[in-house]
């Protein structure tokens, strides 16, 4: 599968617990932190739920 690079661009302060846990599940810890993950359907769904907090690039 293809890989995507997900970068946190906004804070999770004052966000719902579900959004905070989604960020943790992706491995994002702080602003400007990036992770490379496989573009599976479950990961794509997680990114869509928090698309206002992250930037996504295909690799």
C-alpha cells in the first residue's frame, strides 16, 4: 500500500476526547510532529475525523 505523511498542525487542547485519542492512535504527540503510516482504509478514516488538525502528504 501507499504511505502517507501526517503532520499535526493544530493543538488538541479544547478538542473532544475522541479526537485526542485519534491523534494518539496515529502516533502524533505535538504540533509539527510527523509520522509516516500505511494508507489503509482504517487510517484514512482516522485522518478524515481529524482533518482540521493535521496536514497530509502522499509519499
